[in-house]
């Protein structure tokens, strides 16, 4: 109770200070631009290093500002533009237990079967693997599926009898008590075994008992059992309970760990930027299995390359095709659209994304039902037809922008061009292929350009056109400037970046270099002018304090509470980069509460070590401790108002729990650090 009152008190103080800070910044924004640009030349190397680390990383680590300033800011930036040359073994070691990161979408489905595969296995349409671990996962999920079906039927019967399905009978309550007792008994037996025997004991349980064991343990007991296993065994036991969740949680943990610990910081910042730009929602069916490969194989390797390559890779990604439904888009006059069956003359030939050296490989499609059969099979389901979702978003959100000069007719015509760009069996891993039977024939006209009938190459032609369009250069450049400079970037800067985009064939490195070399980027108006998103705030807190994260899931859950679940933006617009989205009283309260939990050791899986921030020094003097922490976490750039607020609160026993007449008690470094992390200065980058 005392901790909650403390958090609420400090959060209200932070909100008060933050409100004053926002008001002060609005006045500062009215400064003359010429004065600001002239003042930029007076920025010393230390200030330049801090600014660059705030913009091109997820925040500086202890001592990193001095390191970058000493080695040269320009040299550091050039190195970040070539991430493949930077040693990233530290973060790779942290990611090594997360096996799903190195699996293809097909392998993920095989090892962590989704509900559709489990249902097919239960019905005998899919073979259960012989491998004992995979078999155990399948058996556990089949048992779970059958139990759910029984419960649905029982609820239906109860409703028919007029009984409340939500009411638990005495028999069911007794079953639950018995399950808990069984689970605790088994947990004790497993923990009593030698470590190399524990996993085998779980594996040898009957499938129904394993389900009872997994469900009935409380979180503390479950953690005890899981922590006694190897990372791979832990992953496999979790998969027996919910295989789909293993894939998603490992993906989310990996993102936070990369953002916090990778040496290739600019690449990770740009990966986050492009994922948000080419957003895919993790909650949509098969995308739970497709996003791992989408981020790791499509976006990250191309985050600093040519925009046209990134655009094409996302366009052919099963994750994007599934998310925006293009995989189901059928030309109204195509063979599939008219129900025409293939014969010797019209049997299609397709290429699997150029994987066979350009040779045309036959792909035998299942026979299409006759129109009357199709109607019977579909029942009331609408017949598949042209889907404009992706065609609209690739122009509005991915390339030209909402003011890019396209019309609704262009959207429809582009949708016709992209028919046949689909996925082979998406719910079992899937891969891109061009299905000629779904493709709309004939000439199309998009943005005043005639696209002559040419199968898959029609889409490739349009990707080239969109990637090199002047509106695309402007839209992408402005969005990059919004991410790295300000919410409302200067027009002159955007125009210079746009020109570089056009002159270099959309080279993202060179566009960033143009921005970096522009006076607007170094203007005092730009310094700490961007408000951190929740992801940036949490990642920067880990980096600034040098905290050791052994389990990133509590941080992932904190992001959910802050309104920014990872991969959780449902609309294709992704998450906003603008301050107005993230600055409000509730958001600041959540941030302060997180900061205090984080620095007080109340965040499971995260170890905050004050000595890393203070450089091993300690002091019983409050003022000295505050000064050192302000220097360590903010490079000394803190307002007098924030400093006085923190000092005042640290002299209040209700806040610190430290009696003023007891000089022997040490300073509460955790509270000071939490207040600084929750300060307006740390909220900005």
C-alpha cells in the first residue's frame, strides 16, 4: 500500500513538472530559425555525441557519450551505417535460447503447431510426429482441443436446460481442487529429481495429466519448475501448454533485447521504423507465425539499403499478403474468378519467387469445383473476388502518401495488377508464389501509365514505378525527418532529403546522411524535441542504467499497459511517432510507476545495479547522489525545476522512508534514479 501511495505521489509530481516543461518548449519553438542554425555551430563534441545517441540509438549507455565524443561523432555515425561490420555477439548470446528466431515459418508450424493443424491432427488429416517431444506437444494440444469441444457441448446442453453455463457445479469445484493438489504434488516430485531427469518426468506424464499439471500450477510454482530446466526444455514445456504463444513471446522478447543491447543500434532503430511503416498485426491468424521471418529476413537486412528492394520484399512477404488480404484477391475475369478449370491448353505455370533460377516450374493446383459445386461448398460465404486493401495501402501508407496524387480508379487498377500475388498454404508456414489462374488479364492503367498484360511482371513494373515516384521520395523523406528531427520537420530539410532519395535510387543510407549533415538536425530547437514512445522509453531506461534483463516478458507486459503492445498495432498505419499520442496524464503516471518499479528491484527478470550508473561510488549525501545520477542518466542536462523537485522529495521521509535525523542510513539511489527516469528530460530524446 505504501509503495502504491509513493508511486502515485511521485507520478503526480512528474506530471506537474512535465506540464511546465511542455509549456516552456512551446515558447522555445518560436525562436528565430536563423539564430538556431547559427547556434548549432557552437555545439561541442560532447553535446553532439549526446544528441546523436539520443536520435540514432535507443539511448546512450553508461559512459557511451564520452566514448563516442572521444572517438569522433562522425566516425561513429559512419560505422552505424554499415552494421554488418559491427560485432554483435553480445546480443546474439542473449538471443540464443530463443530458438524460434532461427526457424522458418514452415519450421515454426512444424514445431509449434497452430490450432488448425491440431484440429486436422485430431481428425486424422495430419500425422502426429514420431519425435517424442513433438508428439507430446501434439498430444497435449489435442487433449486440450477435445476438452474444449466437450465444454462447448456441455455449455450448449446447460443453456438448453435453462441452467447458467457460468455456474460451476460442486463436482467441477472438487475436480479443480484435486487438480491443484495433483499439480503441486508432481511439482515437488519433479524438483526433487536430478536436473537431467526433470524434463523426462514431465514428458512421460499422460497427455491429460500433463495438461492438468500445467494448468493447475500457480505462477510461482510454474516458474520454479520451468527455471529448473534448460532453455530448450523450458520452451518445449511451454509449447505443451500453448505452442502459438511461445512463437509470439520469443519474438517480442527478442525485439526488446535487440533494442536494449545490440551494437547495431541504427539498424535496430531503422528496423523498428520500417516495421511500423510496413506494419503487420500479430493478432491476425497466420501472421503469428509469419512475422518472425518477416522482421528477421525481410525488414532488418534491408533497413539501410535501397527502398525499392525493401518495398518489393514486403510486397512479396507472406506476412504482408496475409495481413492485407492480397493473397485472396482474385481477378473477376481470371480463370479462378470465373470458375474455369485448367486443361492441357490453359494449365498455368508459375515461378516460386525466382527460386529456380528463372526456369518456369509446374505447380499443380487442386481441381476447382464447378460453379454449382462451388456455390454448395461456400454456402452463404461470398465468392472470392478483387480485394483492394493492399493496393490502397501500398500507395497511401507505403509509397505515395495520402496526398500523392492517386485516385480510387488507380487503387482498383493496381489491385487488378497485383492479383495472383498470393501464398502457398499460409496456415502451414506458406511462401510467396504467383498464381496465374487468379491473375486478371488485360491492360491496366495506373497513375497514367499503361501496364500491358505480362503476368507477375506487371506487379514488378508497378513496384519500380512506385519506388521511384517523386511523391514517394517526399513521403518517405518527411517520415524519416519526423522520426529523427521533429514532429513537424522543416520543408527545406525534407526537400533536400527527397532530392537525395531521387538521385541515389532510393538509397536509405544516403538519405540519412543528408539529414545528418543538415543544419536543421543540429539546431538547438531539435535537441530533445522528440518525445519517446513507450518502446523507446523502456529500451532507453534499460540502456541508461546498464540493467541486466534475464527475462524480457515483464517489460513486454509493461508496454501492453502503456498502450503500445509489440506488433500489436491493428490498423496498417502502425503506431504514431508524434508527441500528442503519448503525452497525457495517464501515460506519464504509467511511466513513473514503471520507473520506480524498475529502479527499486520490483521488476521481475530485470536487475538494476546502481553501481553501474554511479561507477562504483556511493554516498550518504543526497545532493551529491542526485548530481551524480543526473550526470549519468541525463549527461547533466536537467532543468533547475526538475532538480529542485527531486531534491525536495528526497528530503521528505514519506517519500524515501529515511529519517532525516539518521545520518547512518544510505541514500535511496533507486528512488532518485526512478525520479530521473520519470523526469520530462528523460522522456525526450
